């Protein structure tokens, strides 16, 4: 009886949402805001924290960081939150990683409802899918892949952590870090993040593998599975580009971090060569959007911080749990610049021509991301008494939903030292970083008007 009542309430709420005249973008953004505020209220409950009641701004910051899978913290997750509080954060991470479209689809399937055209449009937009064909099967595959990868990662980490703690606690730590890593969140139940496991090959390789698998994009999984099952006979240009750029960024990031830090006595200089490259590789992967760290980033050099900012702005691949402008956007911009220098009229890659519309969108998205980071950094530099580069690092980390931070001198992020206004700026940055293109779409022209005329062409001198 109770289950029937709950099902009826859920159906009425869903029918109300569907019946309201809201755009797909508005529904998705509204759902994420609802998740964040509901989670913040749960974190303010007396039994969610170990100390006195949580201030709303700190609860909102924490839940925004969780649902937007960022990882910036203003409270010590393992010591200032109870098991209930940690589970709320964990649920927010998983929900944020799945996204509204997948979560709503799962709810509809559980209720036995038909997935309508509007729901499929929301799924397509939120998942960055290329078409609406087979979207429900795609959602089911996403959930299956996510649970399978997280389960394997959790098991490996639990076995490793069991050497340092009792089995039940090791299993919980394994699950929490596997979910956090695959969803590219960066939350940790260790006060020093993963610094204590800097030399541990199992933890480093497992966590970095989970980050890569979560950040490569579910569209890549779909393409690979279609090829395996014989539905396709070659990988798509999207898959090739996402994988190629990811590999180049991981390798280039590893070499760059190592080169910038190898002489730094506070970080890599005191380590053996193998440990140096392991640390550089881990942060090259993590900086793209995950936020785990095995060294104190407050000790790295200015050149390394800026290099990491560039990696954080790029982020992961479309249709993934990652943030940033995405690997494909970066790849298209680079290919466009190279083609322009060679005098090519079209952007070419993998023997295919990229539509000019996509090239334009890639430049617009890159410009908006750089504008977001620059504008919010300038705003924080006015309101907060902190070094400019560290402020830019914090903003880039929030905009790319990464979670790396130069720190507050302890175990918290630099944001813990900010005023309430500064924290609000970072909250807005995290939210825009996760749903930025959708938010911008709300203010764009809703319908495209095909003009029946064209203005005369003008010549403008460049360079």
C-alpha cells in the first residue's frame, strides 16, 4: 500500500514537470538545483556532522561540489562529517555523475512509464548524444558500465585498504573512493587525500584507471560496444578524437609536470626516478577533472600551477562524468589552427571534414570557458586577499569540476579561507562548470530564423 502511494506521488510529480512549459535545459538545471538544495538541507541535520550545526553556505558549497562532481572542500570530509553525512555526499556524487537525464530515465523505467519524445530530447542533450536512436538502451548500458567498473575498482581498493584497516571499513573506503574516482569527483575519506599512498602502485593505478574510464565518455563505450557486437565496423571520428587527445594530454601532462617539478625539493626532487614519473602521471590524469592529489599542491612552482590550469580547462570527453571544455573541443580548435596555418579551407581529421558549425561552437565554448575563469578570478582577486595565481587555480579547478586546490595550509581547499561572497562565487563557478553550456542556452535565441537575404561581404584586416 505504501509503495503504491509513493509510486502515485512520483507519477504525479513527473506528470506536473512534463506538463509545465519548461525547456529541456530549464528542467535539467532545475533538477540539479533541487538535488543540491535538498542535499544541503540533509547535511545541516544535527546527525550529519560531528561538531556544531553546519552553516548553510558551507552545506551548500559541499553539496554543490558533490553533485557537480568537483571535490573542493571547506570541511574535512572524514572528520567533520558522520557516516550519514558522508553517505549524503556519496549519493550526491553518484547522482551528479549519472546526471539528471539518466536518473529520470531510471525513475520512469522503474515506474513502468513510456519514455516520450521530450524525455528523449532531454537525454540526448544531457548525454551529448549524436542522435535519439537507442537512447534508452544507451542509458541502461551507462548504468551497467558504471556499476561494473565501480564494483571492480571498489574491490581492488578494498583489498588494498584491508592491509591498513579492518575489512568492513576497508570495503566502505574502497566503495567511496571508487565512486568518487569514476565520477571524477575527488572527494576522499583520508584527511590528506591520497598523499599517504603516493608510492602505492595499486592505489595510484586503480584510481587513475577509474578516472580515465569515467572521463573518456559514455559515447566512446557505446561506439566500442557497437563495433564489438557487429552493429558498426569502424570507430567513429568522435571516439578516435576523444581517445587520441586523451592519450596526448596524459603523456604530455606527465612529461610537463615532471619537467617543471623535477628540480623542486618540496615535491619531486627528493623522490626516486620511478616515483617521480608515477606522481607526475597521477597528477596529469587527476588534473584533467578528478581532483585527487598525492603531493601538496601548495608546494609546486608557479609554472606547474599554470600548466595544471590549462589541463583543468580542457577536462575530459563529452558525455562523461568530467568537466572542462572537453577533449574534442580542444582537438577541433588545434586542428583548425593547424589547418589555417597550412592554408586549408576545411578542418580535416581522420580523413573526414569537420562541419564549420562545430568548429565555430568549439571556439565559442573555449572563449566562454576562458572568459569564465578570467572574470571570476578577477572578481575573487578584488574580494579575497590571496595570491592571484592561486585564486586562478581555484577558479579553474571549480570551472573544470576538478577539485584540485593549493589548500588553506591544512587539509581543506583554499576556498575555506574565502569570505561568504567568495564561496558563493566558487559555488556559481562549479555549477556553471558542470552545466554551463545549458545555462548559456537559456539566454540564447530559442528558434533559428533563416534569413531570406544576405548582407554584402566586408573585408577586415586580421593580424
